[in-house]
């Protein structure tokens, strides 16, 4: 399968690193500037389209219209379009490229690079063989789930932005640990061990125990964890944190609303 990346930024690089070891895959990209990479650079979008079986839209939402305008002028016969672009529906892309194009909308995260993304997937051609192949491929880059488009805003907040929120939590731990006066890199190493250990504990036990039970196993009556958890509950930290997820979801909804109003000449 030949993969053509439009844009070679954070996301498409993650896709590339996740797939580079896979047999039978070749890669090319088109961007405004040439990057430091061994994969083929196409100076013209037309060359990228001719090369690729699967075209990944790795540009920011605000750059999508310009790229779709350019793609409209290319021969897209037999090509699949994969869009991770936040807040842009399949219908939006169809407005430019036509309804007979195979379009796969996904919401992944950067852990695709390590084959640990959680990715939502939907398509306008569920029966299409290439669409099924792409779904299988996404499954190799982590866990992939088929999801109605109406679920993409919440999914984006939890799994697309999620890594940033989890890191923001880790950053709070790090700031607290400044009291130890340890060098920054060592702090990071300790926090990494903490998060990896926690993830492993979760992974080893999640089939047999609920998250509540796993928390309970760390908590002794009247102890330090209990004191912290009581503060957590009494101050509704969970509720506040839910606000973070809601803010991200609302923003995604807003982008979908604004993003899916079509420019006059594309109505
Ligand atoms: N990053 C994430 O964690 C994540 C997660 C889920 C979904 N997404 C979605 O993935 C998409 C890409 O995000 P990103 O973080 O990878 O963005 P990014 O790092 O900013 O990369 C954007 C790329 O688009 C290229 N580009 C912009 N305008 C172009 C044009 N007119 N012609 C050709 N190339 C152009 C840029 O090329 P130059 O460098 O040459 O300017 C750059 O390589 C977004 O729509 C986002 O919603 C991202």
C-alpha cells in the first residue's frame, strides 16, 4: 500500500513511524517545505496523488480548505482519503471532492508512532475493501474502534487531547517535587517510572478488578492515600477535571459547527 502524506507534521510523522516497519508499505509526502526524512518528497500535490493509494490529510483544520481546493483538481480515481482533521466532517470533504470518493475520518493520537493510539474510525463506504484494509491498519497502530461521527467530539476530547491532559497532571506532580531540589531530567525519570508502574498495575489487573478496586488496594484506612482521596472527593476534583474534558468537547463541537459551514463558492 502506498501512503501519501499531505503535510508532514506531528500526526503524519507518527503514522509514518507506526507503519514504517510494516511490509509492503511505501511513503511520500507533500508539504510547504522539505523535511529531514528519507521518504520521498513531492514538490507538487499532483505527484503525491499519483504516487499514493491512501492520501492522509495531515494539515491543520484552517489549512484544509486550501488543500481540498488543490485536491479537487487532481485525478483521485481509486484513491482513499484519510482525514484526522479535528472538527471536519466527511460531508465537508465530500463537498469538495464529491460523494463517490472513499473518505475515512479518524481521530487518533500521537501514540500512533508507538502503535499505542486509541483511534476512532468512520467512513462513507463501510463495505469498501480498501476502507476495511485501512481499519485493519489502524488496529495495528493501537486500538481502533468504529464510531458514528456524532461521537467524534467527545472522543477527540478524551483520546485525541487526552495525552496532553494526562501530561498536565504529571506536570502537577513534577511541580510539587521541585521541593526535593533534584535535577529536572531525574524528576522526569522518576515520574516516568511512576506512570509506567501505574499503567502496568492497571494493565495486569484490569480484567479482574475495577478501577475503584485498584484504587482501594493502594488505600489503607486512615492512611495517606485515603487523606488525599478524601480531599479529591471533598473538593470535587473529579468534577473539575470533567470540566477540562467538557471544554475540549465543546471546542470540538464549535469547530465542527463553524468548520462545516461551507465557503460561498463551495456550497
Ligand atoms: N497532533 C495531534 O496530536 C493530533 C491528534 C489528532 C488529530 N490531529 C489532526 O491532525 C492534523 C495535523 O496536525 P499536526 O499536529 O500534525 O499539525 P502540524 O504538526 O502543524 O503539521 C501540519 C503540516 O501541514 C503542512 N501544511 C500546512 N499547510 C500546507 C499547505 N498549504 N500545503 C502543504 N502542506 C501544508 C505543514 O507543512 P510545513 O511544515 O512545510 O509548513 C505541516 O507539515 C490536524 O488537522 C489535527 O486536527 C492531530
